[in-house]
């Protein structure tokens, strides 16, 4: 991976506030921001629970017996 590609990836992570950069002489040190990562994790956990609930509901609806009569276009 080229240095320019690494810089671009770090810039994206920095904009998302998942990392922070600190200049140390000629170097720039990158540090992970665990508080932000935990917040994102919690958000994804909530979204996963919501979607699992919706998918479970769809499964329940599909498992219900249908009450169509012969000739019903449904």
C-alpha cells in the first residue's frame, strides 16, 4: 500500500473522528479514539437489533397460513 493511500485512509478515519493526529517533530502520530469507536459500536448494535426484529417479523408473517380461496388472484 502506498504512503498516499495510507494518508487518504487516515484522513477518512480522522474526519469520522475515529482517530486523531498529533505532530511530534517531523512525524505525525495517529491515535485511535476508543470513545468514538464505542459509540459507533453501540449504534451498530442498536441497528442490528432493530433489523433482526424486523426480519423476525417478516419471518412470522411468511410463516402464517394463507387463507386464499381457489381462483383468488393473490
